């Protein structure tokens, strides 16, 4: 039973990694129809919102109510806004300027941010193996970055890289800050409440920037937005939560590190992006660094 439970969890994390890898591809396809970043993010969140509300209501009927203080509710909402509004918006902005393949490599800097935050913020010791992992990860990102500066598929590599790395930093803050809240309310409820909270500033941002005009795009935009809402948001968030519960966060991070490989394959086959030798070598270095960080975290 334990072995079966583990492999089911590993498979769920694997599928979630594939779904998340599709995000950049769908965003780049939607950008072909001249939609701005916040409008596309708003469509994604609005399409996903009914599912999260329905799951939250169903969970409330099945389990005892969660009793949180006002401060805890505020912290939960802040986690959702940080992880699913700010980090997502910065990520969407980055994809305006760079390829989906490079975006996924740069985004995988977030495990190193989590490691450094735990070290400097909570005094956790950084081992030699983790230092090696940091060196490999950043060397890989630098190599992949340098190998993509002259790519014709990109508008502004430096600006795009800035937004994506900032997205990774904000997402790392979300991960570090959400640990206690997840333990308090449970992963399923936390995901629902966090996504609902993040939808509010997303819609407000869209209303301020363009008057919430979301009804004048071609039908493929709404199809892509619905696909992002269901297959890149709702389904993988619950698969990864269940997978972590079954295999542990360390193993989950190792399995999920296959994500950039998925994105590169999809980007070359669907978007016809060119992949340089430096990008391939940089990806391998990044994945090795992430693997070491995840493996070390699992051995504690």
C-alpha cells in the first residue's frame, strides 16, 4: 500500500509538471491575438474561479469549519495575492519579451530563493552540497541566458528575464510564507482560498488598466484562457498538493524539475522556437542544481 501510494503521488506530480509546462505555450499562443498581460491573466483567473469556489463549498460541507483569526485570514489572503496574482502577473509580463523555453528555465531559480530565504531568514544551515547546487543552478541560468540573447523569437531578453526572475522571487516568498497556513487549514482549502483571494486584485488591476473590457477578443483567446484556467491552474494545483502529501515536498521538487524539459519540447514543436546548445547545457545544469536541492531537502 505504501509503495502504491508513493507511485500514485509521483505520477500526480509528473502530470502536474506537464500541465504547468503548458502554461508558457498557451500564453505565447494567446499573445498572437494582441491581448495584454493583465487581461489574459484575468481571463485565466475568472475561468478557474467557479471551480475553486465549488471545491471550497464542497470541502466546507464535508469537513468541520476552519476557525482562523482575522490576522490569519489576512495572512492567507496575502499568500494568495503574492503567489497567484503578483508572481503570475510578473510571469505573464516576462513572456511578452522572451521565449517559453527560456522563461521556464529562468523560473526554476525559485528553489534557490527558497533555500536562501530559509538560510538567512530562519537560520537553517546551508550544506556544501546545497552550495554546489546553487552554483550549478545559477551557472546554468547564465549559460542559457547568454545562449538566447540573439534569438529572433524574443523582443527584449534582459527585460523579460528580469520579470521572470522577479516572478520566481515572489513565488519563493509565497512558498516560504505559506508553510504554516497550509498546515493550519489543509492544502485543498488553502489552495481554494488563496486562488479566490488572488482573483480580487487581478480583476481590480484589469478594471483600472483597461476598464475590464474582456468581450472583444477572438474566440481562440477564450479557448486558450479556459484551457489555462482548467488544465494549467485548477487541475495541476490539486494534483501537486495531493502528490506532495503522498511523496513529500523533496521528492515532489525532484519529479517536478522535469518541467523545463517538457516546455522546451513543446516550445520547439508547437511554437517553433529555436533551442541553442547553450540553452540545452544550461537546462541540464539548472535541473542538476534543483535535483540536488530537492534531494537534500528530502534527506532531512
